[in-house]
C-alpha cells in the first residue's frame, strides 16, 4: 500500500522543475550570455556596475524574482527557487551577480522583521537599481557582536541619533543603504541592548571610506556615523531586539549565502579544469583537484540540507555554524588550488598579456583578486574558531573552556 501523496507538494515540485527547465533554456538562448560569461573588470566598482545591469535584465525577464514574496517585489516561491537560480547560473558557467551575496543575507531578515521596509526597498534591490551593505563589525568588535559600541539614542522626536564607527562593510563603497547593528541599551546589556536599523548611505552625517584590499580592489569600507538621524520606521524588528534579527540573518549568511558561494566555486573549478586540460598537469595535481572537488561538493550537500530547512520555515540556529566551517574551508582550498596549478601565470604573468591558459589582462587581475579575497573566507561572518566554539557549546554540549586558571 503506497503512502498518501500531498497534492500541494507534488504541485510545488513540478513548479520548481519547470522553473529550472525554463530558466536553463532562457540562459542557453540569452544573446548576451557569452559577454556575461567572459566579462572581467579591474575594479570592484566596475564589476558591481556590470552585475547591476545583469540583475536588471534578469529582473525584467522575471527570473531572479522567483523565491521572493510578491509583497517584496518577487514572484513567490521560496529558498528552493533561489537555490535553483544559483545552480542554473553555475550550469551555464555564468557568474552570480555580486549583489546577490548581500541580498541573500539581508533580504530574509527585512522580510520577516520589517515587511514594510521590504515592500518599499527590495524591488529596487532585485532590479539592480540599488544594493546594501551589512554594517556589523567595529574596530574592536568583530566576531563578538555583544561588545558593539556604535550607539543610537532616542532623540525625543520619534527617531534616533546614531554615533560610532563600523568597519569591513561588504560592498560599502557603492551601497545605497546600510543595515547597521547599533547599541540602544547600556554597554552591560550586551546582546540584549542591540537594535537593527536601515540607514541611507547618503544621509547627513554618514561618511564612507573605501578600504583597499591586498588586491587593490575597494570591496569593503569603514563607515562613520556622526549625529545621524534615523526615523523609528527604519528600525528592523524591535528596539533592543536586534540580536534576534542578527541570529535570523546569520542562518542565511551561512546557509543560503554558502550555497550560492559554493556554486560560484564550482564554476571556478570548471574553468580551472579547462585550463588543466589545455596546459597539462601532473598526476599529483589531478589528485589534488579531485580532493578539493569532493570537499566543495560535500560542503554543498551540507548547505543544501540547510536550504531545505529554511524553505520549510525551520530555525536552523547553531547548526549553520557547521555550514560556515565547511564552505569557508572549501572556498579557501579551491582558490589555493587555482594558485598552485596556475602559479607561474598568477605570480609572474603580466596583467596586460595573454597566458597559456587564456588568462591575461583583467581576467588575470580578477583571478588574483579572488585569491586574495578568499584569504578571509574562514574569518568573515564569524571566524572558524568562533564557529567551532558555537558547535562545541550549543551542539556537542562540551564543557566550557577554563581561562586564566593555573594549576
């Protein structure tokens, strides 16, 4: 006797399958696919500008709106649709628009905790007209967000005045808005006194200073708030309830973001394989490639489980730290492999000439920039050490580490 079949589930699965099939056909027939596939730039600003045009094209044709609620400018569906979106871009060897990384992190938090803000601003994000920065870390508060010192004080007129400094804000130099985690309680309140706010990057009193990375690209920024007024309607969630918003957000930063990043890594490995076939490699290099590929696929399988849980409305919580450990390590290993196999060109090649593998000019500069950025894979979004601590405390239930005690 067969198990009963839920017609709604069957219909949903069929809809996702049709979305995949039609999106794959669309990408195969897209007249700008070749230009998109090979587009490379020597600056983060130019790269983001190009990616914004691709988001605009996908938005106009409807494809990147699936997986987002209609109230926020989407066409319905859930995280599974978005996972398929990333998979099919990877299948077509097309780079994921860089703005999608932050959208995957900030969008779900806005939808859940500030639906009015999501309805107002997310359509512009999906269309590539704007993107946002995540302003959490501070010079003396990185992975330990409970020690944040940027402060928001009630101005007595229905809003807040914000003062402080943020650092390592992703896409900060070109972001139109910032989702900032600020302190509204006392310093002793730690995570119980934090509030999430949306702040316009061009608001009076906001100063953004790009940070040049080792690659020379300005992908991050430090942000200064000097008497910046923020309306109460810009609060995401409850006042002093920012920790709940941050925890919800981090499930996506480690789950959906991780799944998207791993699809990007698989594209990079696919290109590396083409280079290896063209230039020739040793048995040891091919064995190393196989090992890294297994690591990436294993991490993707883990994040796929998280994607399904998020789509089902489950709270992932501390389990997402496992995702973060796996995909951060896999991303770093993949870029190290790329450097190892193309070392001669990556280190000594001229950025103005071609290479045996067809990489030169801006393409070579981009490959180098990707390697430099991957150095932060196990640091940004919470260091690997912090993730191991979370797993030890909240999943394995191991004894707390004793500090400052001598035998």
